[in-house]
C-alpha cells in the first residue's frame, strides 16, 4: 500500500536518507527550512522552521500513515559553562517544537499509523558534557511512551536512540580523520554511525514489519549503551 509519510526536517542527514528511500514507494511530504538536497526527488516540500513556524496542514493529506520528527541538536559543553538559555534552546528544538507539530497533525494520523522520534544514547548512558541534550531527549522518550499508551492500538509511537552519527549536525565533532578515529574507538563496533544506519531502523518502525511494536526506545549505537569492552 502506498502510504502518506510526513517528515519534519527530511532534507539533511538521517531525514534525507529516509526521504530518498521513502519516495520510491510512498507519498512523501517534507517540511524543512531548506530543499536543495531534495529538489530532484519525488516529494512535496513544505517550507517550515520548527522553531518559529506553524505547520501548514492545507498541503497535507487528510490521512497520514507515517510521521517522523528529525530536528535536533548536539550542544556538548561542561555544565558550568551552560546558561539556562542553553537548556531552553535544547528543549525548544528537540521537545517543544515536536509537541507543537504532533498536536497539529495528530487528528490526521490514520488507523494503524506510526510515529517515529529520535533520542540519544546519552539518555540511558550518562555521559559528561551532555546534560542539556540528554535532558531534552529524555523528555522525548517519556512523551513517546505516554503518547503510545494513550493512542494504542490506533497509533504506534517509537523512538530511535543513536550514538554519534556522521551527519551535518555532527560535523564539528567529526571534521577530520583524527576525530573520526577517536570517536570510532569509543564504540564496540569501532566506527561511528552513518545516516543510513539510523534511517533503516526508522524505516522499519514506519513499516508494517514493526506492527507489534510501540512505546519502544531502540538503541542504534554501535554497542555503546550495552557493552563495556575497555
């Protein structure tokens, strides 16, 4: 069945990897600030800034079978160097903007539809310098579980929790070979993630192959959250 899939922020990184695959078989609607990377794809683009805009639902289908929220942040600093504004900013882009969009589209979610959000390995595994992003992503995990319980069995809600992924969002941490090697060594599988690693799991959660899964947080992190090989 050809599904209607809405991606918030599907023009870069993990979202772009998903968009490229989904548009082969489904009707894809991408709401994002930029569209250069997706102009040649078979999708409908909606200009949208998650921090400032209200999603224009007039161009969306009446029934949405899949929804993905991709915007996020990587703001790694010592806690003593973070202002309260930093925590507000992290919550705004990661959590409050997600809630705002979900409230906008929830009435259009079809029966047996699927929603996918993104967290981080730093929620389940305490890591220095991650206080703000871990707090914001933890809010997503709690929200997703409660939403999944409230809307079962009609809407499934699951979360993907990656470790470091080689995307434009992480370019500051992976901008040379030495940094990539160092970050790779921290993972039991000895490499950082690629956008396709995370996209494949998210695509699975959107598909009927995951029809008996909801309220789950799936770690896709090269073994970081569960293995200690030091």
